[in-house]
C-alpha cells in the first residue's frame, strides 16, 4: 500500500517553502526600522534535506529595480520518492518586491502534489492586500513571507504568512549572537515558536545560512546554504 503524500510543507510546518543588535539573548521587539538588504553575492542557494537525504533546493536571486526597490526571484522545489513513485511534490516560484524594510508586492505560484495556488500581494491603504486564488484578505504592512532569508524578516515578531496559501501564523522570536566564522563578524541565531516553528542561523551579513524544522510527518527538514 502506497502511503499518503507526505505533507512536508504543511501548515505546521510547511516546506516552504529571515540585523538586529548583537549581544546577549534578546527578545525581538515590535518596532521595525532597518532596511532589508540583499546579499553581496546577489544570490542565495540552499540544499533541502529530509532525514539527512537531499530532496530539493531553494534559490533566490536579488536585483535593484530602477526605482530603488529590491526584487527577489525565488524557486523552491522538493520531491520525496520511493523508488519510481513520487510520494510528495512541491514547487514554488515567487517574486518578492521590497521597499526599505517592507514587502510591497509579491506573486507566487505553487504546486503541492495535486493542489495549485496563485498568490499576490499589493499595497492597499496602509495595509497589504493578500489574494490567494481570487480571495482577498488584508494583513499588516509589516508582514513577511516564511522564506525568512534576511535576519530583519525574523526580527521584531513580524507577522509571518505562507507564500503558498497565505495562511498567517502567530509567533514569537528569540535571537542571540552566534560565534563568528573565521575572518568574519559574529552572526545570529533565532528561534521562532508558536504556530510556526523554525530554527534559523544568519551570517554576519544578516543572510540566512541554515533553517531547520520538523515536518508534519515528524521528519526533520533542513535548509543549508551551499
């Protein structure tokens, strides 16, 4: 008997599929002020593993638009197989647009097994209009997608939403300084708890290096930067 599809990216948690002050342990506050910056290399590339075996990857490419906004083009793909049989399939292609420290536009198209979703984000009267498959809700302007590629996205207990179906999560975040790599400044680790749980590690530039969590089926999912 073939097991039901493994919802590795399920709501708690989903695959898809992140500089605050460095020092002693601190709880992220509610004020958002720092501009979200791209990595110096212009891209981030991760492997995704489940139970220690690679199942896919996450890639993000960054560029400045003529008006100064930051565009991030992303692709997340993961497949769990048993021999020739695909037990789980996830593919998401998304574009985020940031102005300063706030997300101002986003589109994403997601395939999760047989389910497909189209999501858009747009500014609307001081909030964000989040539309999934034609249905719109308004969310806080400081909300961020759960890609969390920048430490500023994880900070300040900002609302987090799923870039697949738009679900919002109630969370709390605690961060602390991390030992630096050779020749680099100190990084940062953060733990998100509540309706969404994530363990995150950021480098001295504030870019995501490592993300891990337990999936709906109890397996351990790990994003590791190449």
